[in-house]
C-alpha cells in the first residue's frame, strides 16, 4: 500500500485550510437559523447597502453569476429577498430584503466575528497584519498576471 502524499507546507495550503475551516465553522453557526454563509453574505450586503442590482451583488461578493442566481432564488423561495426589474435598466434585477428578511437579519449574529474570536485568539496583531499583507499582495499579483499566455 502506498503512503498518501501529504500537502506541502505552503502559504497557499494554509490559506486554503484556514478558509475551509473558517467557512465550515461559520456554516455551523448559521445552520440552526436555516441559512448558509453565502446567503448570510447576500443578506449582509443588502442590509448594509440597501437594494442592489444582482450584477453589483455578484461583484461585491465575488460570486459568479450562475451561482448567485441560485442563491438569490433560494432566498426568494424562503421569503427573505425579492427581485424586481431595475428602474434604470430593465435588463437588471434589483434585489431587496423583504420584511421577513429584515426581521431575520436583526436576529443573526456576525458568524465571521464569532469564528475570528476563536481562530485568532492569542495571535499577535503584528503577525496578523503581516499575514494579511502577504496574502493581499500575493492575491493582487496573481490576479494581475496573465497565465497561459492569454
């Protein structure tokens, strides 16, 4: 029997592992309330920014159009948001919190703050600032680079 190949110790590996651990914990915080982390992010955006076009929601939350359509459809089905044609561009759909959506939002914790309060306890703020700076710079450089010649 072959030994499983272990993941290398890289920044990317640990960023990925933290992301998945964080997302899983956030989902466990929200599960009893009947929503997931991406649905929470949509509700957060609408609660803090007001009615928003579906296109702008996708951009703000870095969610692909097809994925966002499914998330919005689920939130509509749950009665938490509604869609209407935009008054300025009929091709766009404006997404708005419903009364039930606002009521639910007012009861929701900030699951990301709850998870951070556990994940980052005891970590020096200077170390956190360095980690953020490194990941931001690396992300910006990858996003700006053209890979594969295209």
